C-alpha cells in the first residue's frame, strides 16, 4: 500500500507542476481562484509524499520519494509567494 502511495505521490507532484504552468489564464472555479485549489491539493500531495517514505524498498523508490517531496515543497513555496505577496 505505501509503495503505491509513493508512486502516486510522485505522479501527482509532476502533474501539478505541469498544471501550474498551464494555469495562468484560467478563471475561478467554484468561486475560488485556481491557485488556491492547486495550493491545497499540493499540500495534500506533500503529505502523501511523506507517507510514501514508508514505502521505500530500494534506491529507486528513495529517489522517487525525495523528488516528490522537493517538487511539492518547491511548488508550495512558489504558490505561497504568489498568493500572499502578489504576482511574480
């Protein structure tokens, strides 16, 4: 189970980074700005990435876990800057 969480957290973190770059021209969804939604989903993916550390079985899964944590932390930091400070 934790191995699957490790893999899905990695896939989701890559998808959300691509989604971040495709998002600048989108309008609000359900009354919320899309960056807020992406931020909350990124935080959930970060938690999944931390849980994925339990599923480390070899060096490949360790690299996958580290990359997913770094990607989600980086994306969350950029989103926090954009949301609270302003625009890039």
